[in-house]
C-alpha cells in the first residue's frame, strides 16, 4: 500500500475532515498520538462521532522530560468491522 506523504499525516484543524475520512474508510493502520500538557482556547475535536469500530493495540509509549507523551497504536487485525 502506498504511504501517505508526511505533510498529510500531521493533524491540524484544517485537516480534520481529511483525517476523519481516512478513519471512516478504515485505511489507517497506525496512529501516533502526542499529548502536550497545555490548554489554550476551547480546542477542536479530531475524532468525530459515528466512526467505525476498530480495535487498536498500544505498541509503544514514551514520556519526555517536558511532559509530552507519545503513544503509538496499531490496528489489531486486518479485518474491518462495520
């Protein structure tokens, strides 16, 4: 399968519809989630409701000295559930 260019893999408010489309089509095999201990404004939802049920496994996690955490999840199986 062809990899998505790095510029499209980074989540931003402008790309939420694109990211949610990929999740709905179940073409995402890995999610890398960075959590930054900072709150500003009201935020924006990246994961909208009504997404298909997909099981994920935490394969790696790391905490950095500045409080940032990185969690890497892989889709459990290649089976797709509706």
